[in-house]
C-alpha cells in the first residue's frame, strides 16, 4: 500500500458539516491501491467506554483522478462532537490505521489512543458553510449590455453605429442599453432563464465598462437609476434574479480619483488609493488601446486605463463596501460577480462578505477565478467561482480535442474534490463568456458538437450559464469578436438551436433537485469507443447521460425514460447513438 498517498485534512473539504446534523468525510488514497475502507468514529469522551472503534462504517469509493481514489461517507453525532480515523485494507493484503498522527498498524493498542484520531470538536452551525438555496434552481444568462439590444436610441453615445453593422472592436459602440433588456424579458422568460448576469453597467469610458468612473451611477448610455430599478422589478416579477459585476480590483483612468493623482502627483489625496511605483504616473502605448509598457503604476493586465486599487487602504475599503451595500439596499439586486477576484486581498473580501450578508439574506457572491480556488471558498468570502477549470476540461475533450477522455474525467473529478459538496452545487458552469471565443466558433460551427457539450455541462454539479446569443447560433472569436450584437430578426436566428436550448433549460429546471444534489458516478468511460455514460443519483432516482464522442455509431444498454436526446434512436432497453449523439434518461 502506498501510504504516502493517504491524505485527509480536518475541517476542510475533506471533513465538513453539510447540514446542521450531518458531517461529510473524505479520504484520498493512491489510485487502485485500497480494497476496503472503514471509518472508525464516535464520541471523543467515550472511546474506552463504548469501544466504538470496533464498529467501522464502510466508506464508498466515489471519484478517481489519474493519480488518486477518493472515498466518502456521511455521519451524524448525537452529541455534536466526533473523533474519527480510517481503517484501510489494501489489495496487497496490508491493513493500516490512519489518523491525526499518521499511519500505524491496524492493532488495538493504537486504536485505543485518543490522540491518534482526527477531531470535529463540535458541530458549530455558525461555522457551517452555507449557501443560498435559490442559486441551485437558477439557469443563468450572461448579458453584455452594449450588445444585447438598443431599447432607447436617445441615450446612444456619440458615433454609435447601426445595430450589427460592423464587427465589434475595442472602441466602437452599437447602443445597447437597459431598456433593451427590459424589452426582451419575455423572450428570456420563454427561453427558461431565471437569472441574469450583467457585465458592468456603471459609468465608464469603454464599451465593456470595466474601467469604472462612478460606481454609484448607471452609465448614461445604458439609462439611469429609474430604468435599472424598473428592470430589477420586472425581473423579480418573472422570478428572475439579477447579478451585477463588481469591478473592485481596479478603477478607470477617467475616474476623479485617478485624475486627481495625475494632476497632483505625490500630493494627491488619493495617492494611497493606488499602487504607484514611480512618479509621474505614466506609460507608453502598446499595440492597441488596451495595451501598454513601461507603466509606472500597477494595473489590470497591461491596460493603462485600469489602475489597480489598493484594497488594503481603509479609505478604499469604505468606498467600495459602501458601493456593495448601496446596490443591494437601493435596488434589491440578488448577487455580485466579482471581477479579477483573485487579485484582491482576502482581508477585503471577508469584509465584503459581511456587508453583503448584512444587507440581504441569501445573497450570492460569485468570484471570477480561473484556477483552483479553495482559499476563497471556505465560507467567509465567496459562495462559488466561475468554474473555468470545469470549462477547460469539458471544452478540451468535447470541443477542442486537446484532452483524452480519461484526462477530462480526471480533471473534472479533481475539481469536485477541491470543494465541499454544497460549494460544488453553487459553482458557475459556463462554456463561453465575454472573455472567451464563443462555443459555436470553438466547435467549428458544428452544432451537434455544441449540443453535446451543452447537454453534458447541464447535468454536472453546479449551475449552468448561457452566454447571450449562443441559443440562436451567434459566433465570435476571442474578445472583442465574441461581443457581437445580438440578432433579433427570427429569420436570421437558428430556431432549431433555440428550441434545443429552451428544452435543455426546461430539463435542468424540472430535474433540478437531482442535478443539484445527486451523487456523481462515471458508469462507462471508453477511450476506444468514445462512449461516456455519466450518472447523477439521489435517493432512488437516477439521471443518466450517454454520449458518443467516437467515430462510429454506438449501441448502449440503458434503462429508463428518455428525457432528451440528439442523434439518438431510443428503444426498449437500448439506445443507438450516432456520432456526436447523446441521450439523457431517468430511471
């Protein structure tokens, strides 16, 4: 047995309260190394009296990566306190005890030592990682406001181009606004959307609005406070939630604070609001408007128009926290999406979480982080992150053909094991966004590949988000090309794709409970045939997806009622899947 691969960490994603009375316990072992696993657990004060170590609770092997197996069990404790350790039996015949002090022979002398056990000292409800339940029921739709719909031409910025008359650039405008969103809420409701994620809507110079001038003002090209208030009210009437984009890592160079720094240099009252390395604050223009070099102050990426804020400064903290509270209390928004969240300090985000929780019960906080994010998902900062690691795995296999099937499975399982189950249920699953090429373009405009990837994503843990226009076949390369104007003429839309997405949204909402909380099982992963059979199981219910990613038609034996399919012939007990075909079934 490879005991060096054993890993467990108490009070983490390996041991946590799932609900007030239930504790989830995980253990990592080397892949294919352990035959049987038992949890030895009981009250820490009654070890000798009850000898509970004689009654191991069997753990189940759940997910595997290319290196490790993960074992799982859930337990309760009548007195809300627990000591626990692990009894392992390897395929090589070796048996060991693994606890807080490491690995020992599985012998009674070591089992009787109280300090050899891991502890959950008390089930403190106040410390439990809690999540807003409504998020699990949400199908999100991301809107880039400048390109969704022009509902009020009177607020168009100077030089606005006719809608869709040119390719999007980093500096052109087409007049999209908030009234345009209001005008199409019925369309979104009919599509099955019940949550809208808006890219920034605050006053800014650019078309993307990530260079904020005034966080307390709606950009005049988008409307005003009354328009936004009406938008939120109309969304809530339809059961839709509203999430705004908070750009707190940096501010725009047209903001009064930065302009004061440019005017007064080291004597500016805002000089400590930024990270200025050399005066005067300056840069040399690079290849385009958003690129520079020899920058004497810290910025987002290499964009000289986005000076980085010093969020460790108490004045900056007060300024930003007031903004966070204002939009919740004045407009009743439901969520914040935090731009470049990983480049802002943890101390600030902990204060941000407190403010949001105080302002509104069940408020959702989503961080933009593209990598492993355990430090932000401990229950005192964010509820979830934009799940780009999941995106990379799914896109890498289904769409880009960059990963093998087994590597995709390994990557996805690894991500699931980084977080608590209630976190995984909140993760924001996307296949494209304003920061990536569009899904259909990445799929070389093969709509069957697009449909397969979408269906696979929709049955994963987490909540799905659709990028505006994907449902009608909008294409686009890397930004700014992925930020094209929405096409509203039905004769120019792919209505078959629209019907597909509408039905998929409906399946996700109808089967939400099992798709949110069901256990994950990989029933078949065949590199040779390209067939993947994936399950979600909750109680006695199972939703099973079979996907043919191979080069030939595949026949699989499946039991249940067909919920949804593409390029599949379903008969009693058997399914014939064409290339790029799939079927979702419920048993």
